[in-house]
């Protein structure tokens, strides 16, 4: 895998913060931020501040389903899967699953059983750093939006 839009140097789930997502060379690729005033939402913007994707929790959802939208169209739904052992999530419409050791902040997004995105979270004194390794050919914005949901679940800011 090659890193593309790979490192977020600060926790991108803090209230009213906007965090830069950089590549392995430190070049800013995207910004991620949240809006908590009315609904729980996250956004992925390009370097010019143009919104590329949004993530919104469905208002009526007993399972905590989140929807990823791009250009006004819903492109994915992230839903928890019921399992006996470890948490697992399905990304409907993209054919992805998310699994791993969430307690140790390591997980993968898989397509057809093969890891296409690997995430490692490093705890820092001022937030977290996210190392996101995205396979070439996988849409970076979709991957970042899905990572926002998973991090929100475990930070209890998106779901719950």
C-alpha cells in the first residue's frame, strides 16, 4: 500500500477544530472538521475549503447508521454488524467492511477480504495522530469519510 492523504497530525474529531490531513511529505491534501450545533456531522474539504464529502448520522436509526454524501448524493452507509467477538462495520454501497483491534487503535477497511485502507492511531498530548495508509486506486475522500465515522464511534461523538 502507498500512503495517499495519509497523515492527520492532530485529532480531527474535536469540537470546532479543523485539522489538516497531509501526505507523507507533509503537504496538506484535505481538511476535516465537524459541526455539532444541530446534527452530528463531519466534513472533508479540499485545500481551498470546498466540501468534498459529508458524514451525517441518520436521525432515525436504532443501529447508529451514518451516511456519507458527495455532491448531494448518498454514496455509502456505515452500519454496525452484530458479531460475538469484535466490533465490525459494513460500508454499504461501497462493498467494504471495517474490522480490527479498535481497542488498540488499529483497524482495516477491506474490500473482498483484502485490506485497502489501514489505520493506526497514535495518542499524543494534544489530540491524536492518524496514520492512514490507502491503497492506490481507492478513493481517498471516501476512505477519510469512513475513518471519520469509525473514529467518531469510538470517541462517542458521532454515534451515541
